[in-house]
């Protein structure tokens, strides 16, 4: 028994170790069992990865196949035409990966848009907008765009595009499955844009413009920038406009010009802003023109006679019935010189002040509509010397003006009757007379010369009776003091002297009136008008 106890104790001591070893063995078996049951998960994950990869590859090549199809070309043609509100069509596409190029795009709506042609187009298709249902057109580039429009409210048969030259309408294909049904332009550069537009007032052209479009946040909204180019307006009086830069925004068929800068002639500067609606063709622009040389606004003859700087505000309204423009023109530091009118005034007034005439005021409101330019509230003045106020309308080179001419007292004192019967005292301390101008630029007519001639002639007849009366009084005195025979001789001598004095007065008046005629003719720049018929003497001087 003694020997058996130690054995029992040893067994009790070993039992816990055996239990621990058994537990460890069971855990190892379970781990080995788990390891042998998990390979299917790894294989599943690998299979999914392969499937996804293959799907991407298949989808990519499927998209490329669709992009390279005729269906996608017709889709883009319809999208471009819809943006232009016209029927448009691209020529055949050439692909290099996701980059596509084509020779041309043509569009027309048979109405306002006579023809649009774009040459050498290139873009890259992006897939970043697939989730949003759009095809991305990245950094599109166009070599040249030519646009011809008729903004007169409908094409006439002689300018409408012929059926042969008009592109065939592009029909937008229906959406297929999950493919995007819209496009998103992410930047466009037009290296050269030329525009030809027929307006009610004539032809307007623009050439050599570079255009850049960038997304502006909203759908179909873009920021636009134009650099360079030359614009020719339909009005003969309007100079070519050299564009420097134009910034604006295009959204939902409306163009908003936020800032436009250009040069006119050599030194003139133009700044403008406004808006235009593509659907209605209506628009309005306003701005200023500064630093114009007066010589730029005048013909070669007058450019030598008027110096100074001109500036004007303007508002241009585009309408279906015709376009109108209005503004206010002002000349600063103006000087009139080398005018026959000024030289004659200086001679009559015996002063040098009229030979070079600095202008204290030179301004007018102007309006253009229906081929007619009207200058309202026109003022040309030299303080204290001369002032011209009134309205002048010019239509097809014909003049129609109504003015008031004010001169300093004494200016026409050498012309009999001028400052009594023709010019009357008025405001500003000047003598005023109405002045009517008609005719053309080449042959202007006015009514002041004839009125001055008539007034001077009548003034001569007023003087003659006074001269005769003085002669008779002198003769009667002589008769009372001398014998009859000598008295008769004295009367005859007195009458002869009186007639001689009257003839000299008339001759002098005739010379002065001829000078007036030449003077006013020099002012207006036209040919000498026909002389007025000689005034008839008063009835009391006619022979019985």
C-alpha cells in the first residue's frame, strides 16, 4: 500500500498537464480544419476581381466601339445642332484612342442662320461624366469658323441657302440603355472666327477673332473671351473697329457682354457692354468713345480747319424693325481756323479775334434710325463772339437744318441793315437771326444771305430820300440868296451831287453785299447761291 500511494500522487500531478496538452491539440486540429475550409473564399474574391476587371475591359472597349460608330457621330451632330437651334452635321470622324478629329461641321436653320461652317475640329472624349449621364468633351479646338446670318427677319430668295449647299438635318438617336444622352463642353478654343451679317441698315463683317469658351457653372453656361479682330459696321460714317478684348457670358441662348474694349482710327478708344438674345434677335449695347481726333470725323478740307478731341456716349438697340443708335457728342479744346467766314468777319469787324476762333462750347445730342442722322440741341460757340444753336438732319447726303445764329454787336455793322432788320438783340448779349440750311454736302443752301442782301438794299433806298431832302434844303437856301439864273444852276448842281452820292452809296452797298454773300458761302462751304432779285424802290421815288 505504501508503494501505491506515490504512484497515485504522480498520476494526480500529471493529469492537469495531460488535459492542457489535449486542449492544445484540439485547438490545433480546429485551426487545421478552418484552414482547410477557407480556400473557397480566396478563390471567390479572386474570381470577383477577375470579373470586375474583365467587365471594365469589356465596358471600355464597348464604349470605344459605340464612340467609333456612326450612331455616336449622328448623336454629336444633333447635340451641336440643338445648341445652335439649327440642323447640323459633322463630317467623318477620325479616332486616336479617345481623341477624335473631323474636317468640318456645317449647320443652317433656313432663317436667321444662313450658314455656319467650322473646319479642323478636334476634341477628347472623357468618361468622368458617365454617372451624371453626360459625355465630356475635353479641350475642344476649332481651326476656323465662318458664320453668315440674316437678321432682317427672314431670308429673301436671293440670299437663302440653296438645297444643294444646305446640310441634311441630323436626327438625334434615342437613348440606348445606360449610355449618356447629353454632352458637356469643358473648354473650347476657336483660333479664327469670321462673321458676316445682313442687317436692315446694310452689311456688317467681323474677321480675325480668336474665341475661348469655358464652363461657367450652370448647364449650357459658358464664359466667353474674344481677342483681336476687326469689325466693319454697315454705316458709312462708322469707322472700322479694331477689337482688343471682349469678355462675356453665354447662357440659354443669351449673350451678355460684360466688358468690350476696342480702338477706332488711330487714337480713339471704345468701351461697351450689353446683351443679345439669339432667339428673338433683340439686344442693346451701351458705352463710350473717347480720344477721337476731330480730323477723323471730318473730310479732308474740314480736317484742316477744326482741331480738338471728340468724345461721345452711345446706346445701340437691335430690333426686328431696324436698329437705332443715340448718344451725346462733345468736342474739347476745339479751335476753328483758316475759314473764309472767320477772315471776312475779322475784316468787317476790324479785329483779329475771328481769324482763329477757340470754341468754348461744341456739343450735340445725336440719333441714328432708318438711314437718317439727326443732331439735336447742337451748339457751337466762342464766348462773346459767335454762337450757333439748332437742329440738323442728314438723310442720304441731304441736309435739313434749323438754327439760330448769334453774333457779337458790331460784327456786321458795315453791312447796312444787318444789325437792324435781320439780327435782333437777344440773350447772352448777342444779336440773333434765324438760319435755314438745305441742299447737300456738295451744294449746301441757306437763306440768310438773301435776307441780308434784301435788308441792305432797302436800307439804301431809305438813305436816298434823306440825301435828296438835304440837297433840296440846300438848294432852296441858295435860291433865296442869289438871283434866279444862278439859283437854277445851284439846284442843278445840288441834284447832280445828290445823285452822285446816291450812286456811290449803292455801289458801296453792292460791294458789301457781295462780300456778305462770299462770307456766308465760305462758312457753309458750298457754291455761291443765285443772287437775289434787286429790291424795288419805294413808290414815292418812281418817276411820274
